[in-house]
C-alpha cells in the first residue's frame, strides 16, 4: 500500500541528511558562527530506514546535509543504497540523487557514479569567484565547485542541475550570467526563492527575489519558453527560444506547491520531518534503538506521514518559524 498523507498526497520522495556539518557558511543559510548541532548516525541506520521506506513506495532517495560529501564512506553508502533498487514493490527503478555544494565533488563524481548514484544537484550562488566567496564566506571555493560540476558531467551524473538561491543585495545581478552559464555548460540552472530557514533569521519578504522578477530579468537577455512539468515537480521549467539551455525556478514563497508535495525528510540524527517548516519532528531512530521490528517502523512512519502539514505559512501573520534551520534539516 502506497504511503499517503491525510490529504491524499502520495509520498514517494525521501531526503536523508547524512550530516549537519557543512564546510560552507552561505549567507542565506548560516550565521557563520554555528557548527553542527545534532551529529549523525552510522550509515547502517540510514540504510535500514531507507530500506523500510523503499518497501513502502519511496522511489527517489536524495542524500543531503549539511554537506553530504564531508561524510567518509558516502560512496560505500551509495553502493548499499543502490542494492535496494531490486526491492521496490512497484517495479520502479529507485532514483538515487545527491545535493552538494560541490566543493569535494571533483574527486568523488566518478566513484559515486560507479557506486550507483543517478544524478547530482550542485548548489552554486554566483558565477563570479569574488561574489561566490562573499556568499559562501569561503575563499577560493568557486574553482573547486566549477571543477566538480564539470567532473559530474563527465561522469554521466545526469541530468546535472545547479541550484542558485537568490537573496536580494547579494546575487540578484547573477540571473543573466547564470542564463549564459546554463547555455555554455549544458547544465540546468534552477533559481530558488529564499525561504525563512536561515540561522540568522534575516528573512523578510523584501529579501526574496521572486519568480516574476527572475523571468522579467532573464527575458531582457533572451526570450524563454515554458516547458510543461509534472505536477509533483518543484521547479517551473523554461528553455531559451533557440532551444539552447534550460533554467528552472523553484518558487515556494511566491508560488507555493505544497498541494503536490511528495516529500518527507530524515534528519542526520534520525528524525522524520514531514515539512521543511514543521515545528516538530518524529524520532524514528528512537524506535530503532528500542528494538522496533521493520513492521513496527512501518506503522510508526504511517502514523507520522498521516500528520503531514497541509502547507507552509510563509509570509502569513500566523507563520511560526520551523523548529530547525535548513542546514540541520537537509534541503
Ligand atoms: N550542502 C549541500 C548544498 O549546498 O547543496 C546540501 C545542503 S543545503 C542545506 C541544500 C539546499 O538548500 C541548497 O541548494 C541550498 O542552497 C538550499 N538552502 C539553504 N538555505 C536556504 C534558504 N534559506 N532558502 C532557500 N534555500 C536554501
């Protein structure tokens, strides 16, 4: 029986944070002073959680963090996850993806591909090295990340997506340069609206560069044509009029897509979160520690998923900040 919440949404997409440590201090995510708060678990524990969930209809597993490539043994973990491909009850091929800042990707792209990773998304918030350093608060990161992006493409980690969070005052002038980058590098660049999930609590509606603004700015460069997208896809997709280059826009603030949300998350310390903006999480790992069987874990998960929030309340008077910030959830 497929995993469904009480609003009838099928849950098919699992994100596992394998650490809440990160080697970057991006201005829209971290203060630069905080470190890891929750720690991480042995890979065997995440693997058991993934196995149980794949048996319940999960068809896509994305590894995230913190920065997932900081975890020793990530390649072996992907190899073990890939063995779950035969376990899916619906005959779907399990998609195994990774979100990374790309700093350590150059050397790991091919081993990850060989281990069974399907595709990768690299976060990159400027195509200018100085601006990149100002946003990430790490010197010389840009060259590492660009080399990582190219290594991922060579390794066949495809489709290759580059995610750019736009934050007013930092990088809204990077929209057109990223359009050029998408065309030159043959990657899909996806712009993400800044959400109130940062450690510094600096978010305000005025800091969000919205979908409409991104489209208007990009149209000054070249006309865009919208590409039809699946309802559960978070990004609206566009190609340039000459067919060269694709961009996407993920607009959770100005155009929420909660009604089609198919995701749950497991944090690095083994808690289930049913929404990025949840004000509590559910301790799956505690169930394992007390010796729960796989059937008991399934029952626990079904109970948690049933309580999945209908939608987020960003920008509304009753908005309550999430109980964790993005780096400690796993985006
Ligand atoms: N370290 C990895 C990375 O950089 O991709 C994975 C973790 S990071 C938390 C996952 C994604 O969340 C990145 O694409 C990042 O840009 C995005 N993100 C972080 N804080 C955000 C915020 N406040 N609003 C929107 N996206 C955010």
